[in-house]
C-alpha cells in the first residue's frame, strides 16, 4: 500500500518537532505510526483501538509518561 494512498491524521496537540503519532485507516484496520519513523506501521482492529482509547480515558497508561 503506497503511503500516498493514505490520509494520516495527527493530534492538534502535537508539539511540532516532527515527532508525532499519526493514524490512518486502510482495509478496515487502524494504522499507527510515528512521524520520525514513518516506515514502521502498526495495524490494529477498530476494536483494539477502542480498547486502547478507553484505557487512555481511564488514565491506565499515565505511568508511561512519568519522567
């Protein structure tokens, strides 16, 4: 799948230094990449992404952001 065929989206809260997490969809999957390494793409089902986002809303991953 050529990257030109995908429409990547990033958060408006991205810090603008080229290090952004971006999302796209393709063939019913949600794709995730880091803009610093765009050749590495993780594919998840919509259900997996929904579970992840629910965990974010519940602050289940906050310890990963601690200095």
